[in-house]
């Protein structure tokens, strides 16, 4: 309040003394002249979006269609805890296989956005790697490759790893068991990168030089 009163009084004092020597008209005219003297010529600018998560996801969708998949772009605003979001996708897998909804096999579901990971362990991983590991743990139980899911960062780097993400399918848990890898241990320690590197299922692209968030591709072949 003291500062406000001071500023109000100060501006009042300056304004009063200034306007005793200048009429309102002259002040306005002077302002108009100064504005005209300093006004820059207008520049017509056109902005074009050449890359976005929607564009990346749409490209994946169109590719899936050309390969013969019944395809759906679910969202490009995906967010939430990565391992929990993955369970929604594997639930959709089960619906596709059991009820032909929201798509009939062969089906491709695309999504984009960016999930998060609440870190409680000291392993190496990232949101896409943890998404893929959680999906592997909850996808329909089978020993074939009829269900596949991949989650990847468009910048080529996921969290504290050198991978863009990972891919999981109906064989992932069986192969992990043979390699004596316990997925529960790895996900609790946020060590999904180590898990997928040992299975050679980490997606290594190198840095892409761009970043439009993440893209998830889910396939239900039959």
C-alpha cells in the first residue's frame, strides 16, 4: 500500500507539472508525430508447421493402411503414468481379439503424445521402454506373434537410455523367462532399458535431430 501511494503521488506530480506547460492537444499531436517517425513498415509473415506429433502419427496410420490393416488413430494427446497407460492398450488388444472392437483383425492402432514415469528405482529406462515392458506383462497370453506393440520417442532417445523405445510381442515373456529375466524386478527398478537390451528388442535409431513427442504402434494380426 505504501509503495502504491508513493507511485500514485509521483505520477500525479509529474503529470501535473508536465501538463501545465503543454496542452492535451499538443501532447497528443506530438505522440502521433513520434509514432509516425518510428513506425516500421509492416512485414507479411507466413508460418508453416512442417512437423508435429499428429503428422508423425498420421504417417504411421497411412502406412498401416497400405499394409492392409484396419487402422485407427486413437489420440495424439496421450499422457499419464506410462505403465498404467500401457494396460489400456493391452485391454484394447483383448477387445479386438475377442469382440472385433473397436477394430477387427488385422488391426493397427496408432497413438501419440507423451507419458511419464514415476521413478522409484535406480535402473536405466524411459517412458517408452517402460510402456513396452508393462504392455509385455499384460498383453494377451499366447506364444505367437499375433500381438505386437512398439513405443518410441521421435527424437531417438528415451529417458536415460540410448534407445528410442522398445518392441514387445507374444513371445517377449517366454523369451525373458528363458533368459532368466524377471520383468517384475526390472519394472520395479525402472530398468526397462536393460531388460530389452538383453532381449535385443530395444529400438536403436540414434538421435533423429527432431522431437515431436512419442508414437505408439499396436498391431493385432489375428
